[in-house]
C-alpha cells in the first residue's frame, strides 16, 4: 500500500483486522521495519490523539518522527495557483510540499475542510497535492472528507466489544456550537458499510450526509426510534452538507444530546465518540462516564490503526 486515504486502500478488511489484532498482541514485533526511515507529520489543524498515537505507532516500528505545525512556526502557505503573492503568505504549497518530501520517507497530513468551497473540500485539494507533488507515500491524519485512521480504530473497537456477528450500529448527530466538518461521520459511514453491520444514521432534517458515504445505511430522523435495540451508539456532530447550507450550523437542538434516557432504549449499547467531545452538548456526563462508554479504549486503538497503516506503507518502500 503506497497511500492511505480511505477504507479501500487496505484491501480485505478481515485480513486487515487480523493484522491489527496481531500487532496489538505484540506491538514491537516489527520494531526493525522502520529503522532509518523518517515519518513527517504535517498538521494544518490541531490534534491530541492523532499526533500522539501516530508518533507512538511510528516509534513502535523503529521510525524517526518529525512533526510540523504549519500554523506555529512555519511560513504561512499560499495554496491557490495564479495568486499574486503580495499578501501575508510568503511560501507556496507547491514548493513547500516537494521540499518537505526531501527530508522524509513517509508523510502524514491533517488538513480539515475549509468550508470556502464544497468542490475544493470534496476534491481533497490539499491532501491530493501532497500525493501528487511530495514524491512520498502519503496517509491521511484527517482530511476534508474522511478520517480513516479514526474509523479504522472504531472498527477495531467494535470488533473487540461486539457480542453478536452483525451488531446494530447507530451513528447519531448531536448538537455543537461550532461548524464541524463531515469527515468523521463520512468516514465512519464508509467503514460501517464496508464492515457489513446493521447500520443506521440518525440526524435532524437538513443534516443529510453525501449519498456516496451514506451507502446502504438506513436514515432515520427520529433519534429515539433509531436507538431502539442498538448495540453501539456512535455520537458526532457535523455541519450541513447539502446546499445552500454547506458547512453551516442549522440546528443546535439540545434534545439530540445523548443521555441516559435515550441509552435505555438500546440493547445496553456501548457508547462511542472519537473525542474531543463537548460534554452535555454531545453527551451527558453520566453516559460518557458509564461502564458502557468505550471512548478510552477507542482512543487507545488509534495507536493500532496507525501502526497497521505505517507497517503496510513501510513494506511497500
Ligand atoms: N479523534 C481525533 O482525531 O482526535 P484529535 O483531533 O485530538 O487528533
């Protein structure tokens, strides 16, 4: 595998999960694979989990790691061609990318949707420029439309905690004060469809995700009905995808917050969220602190998903 941007890059999911569990059982088994190889992690946006888990995964494989926060200490980057660069951005991405590629063997990129142009966001303009111009294998650490390392960790976690072959998994929208990208719900939907679980998406009208990500999911506008019999509740906020509201907050309806009363409708479901989470907006304190909450093991599996991806890329060098 040279690049990793979505679920399809990993091939057979069953084999991929077996590899993940093998690595989890002995995470230093391949500690020579990355010897004298350098990972460069480039962040256009903030991170806690992705930064730490990916660095740890690289270290488990014996790699050297460099981290660049574009907004803290690097030159401000122009991303558009044809711009007269007489403003506050002294460097163009089209020089910066190949230069960064000179100093490393693999590049991880975090670049969120900018909500200026739906077309640019959904064409993954920044991530694809890294793939095209860096000369290096590139993997997504959350791009405009997907967060595949998170979804892979989510899948590992569901496989660990499920008590039936084909659990009912519910992705629920929940309120948030700011406009968030669709990357996590898009990606989660893509992976749940690929896994073949019973999959339901619930959200207020107007928050429909792009059809290519919804796939075979059942969309249910009644959150309580969606929760009935669920084995896993995956909460997340996202902004509107549909025009003319792309990237906008069109509801902060607190009746969509996940609380104990709603969790009581489920099949004693596990609660999941990718974190960071705004308590008592997305989920009540008692639900996230309950013994059914698996947000910490879910975050811990980020190390495993990153390690599988880095291992596969190292094997292709
Ligand atoms: N879930 C996740 O990607 O967390 P960070 O934004 O902290 O990396």
